[in-house]
């Protein structure tokens, strides 16, 4: 793989780690174990992800995350716990994909990887907080399942076609920013509506006339 493919793959994995860290590690390690993801010689250190022990831990984490993510509010607690773990995992994944002999690229990859994972994690956590406000449990399961399918599909696409990984990374970054902005506006509107409904803001009729 060339530098563009490596950077694209690093960006994709980091952003996906913000959604499903353990699934990302499990899928990447499995691809390396079976030779589906060929790596240059200077990335040999990344083969640690194919270690059976690492794969076993990632599999347990994937199952735990899959179950926790389907239960309203439990998923929010899980996201809160992983607010540090996911960005750190995304940063380390990106760092492992960059040539260890070039400190500059390592720092850049670490910062961008952590930032990308934090960005996608923020979009995910904000989305689930809004969905959890719904009294019925179906929407939470539907959104969670959609995240599972999207993560698996984008991982498969990035691993099978590394040149497209940069497209996946750019798409996810733009989508995450749009989602965060839209949901923050929605939350502000909901908060303002609740305040008016609870009478926290004086009505127009009771306000004194302007001088």
C-alpha cells in the first residue's frame, strides 16, 4: 500500500473505532490473520492485532458492546465510560499504521487518529442521547443495529479496497460534523420547549411593557 492508502485506512479505522472500537480491532486483526489485509514490511508491528489473545479480548468486547448498545441508557453509560477509551484506541490504531521511523508522521497520525475517533464518538453518543429520550425501546435497537451494519460494511470496504479507505474516512468525518451540529440544535430546541412548558420563562402577556 502507498502512503495515501495507509493514511486512508488509518483514518477509516480511527473514525470507526469511535463507533465500535472492539469490532474494529476484531475485524482488522482477523483480516491480518487470514492475509486479507497485506501490509508493508515497516507495518509489521501491527500484526499484534492478529494475536489470538488480542482477537479473543476484542471478541469479548464486541459481544459486550453489542448487547450494551441495545439497552436504552445502558448504551449512554457505556459511551460515557468509553469517552477516553475509544479516542485512545483510535489514536493507537492510526499510530500503528504509520512508519515508526518518521516521528513527525507518528505525531500527526496519533493526533488525527484520536481526534477522528473522538469526533465519531461524539456524534454517536449525542445521537443515542436523543434517541433514548423516546419512551419506546424499538428506536434504540434500530439505531444500534444500523450502527453495527454500517460499521461492518465500512470496515469490509476499507479493508477490501484500501484505495477507497480515504473516501470512507472523509465521508465519515463530514457526516459526524453534520450530525453533531444538527443534534446540538435539536437539543437546544427541546430544552427551550421544556422550559416554556414548565413555565420557567415568563409569558409574553405577563411581561412588563418596554419603556
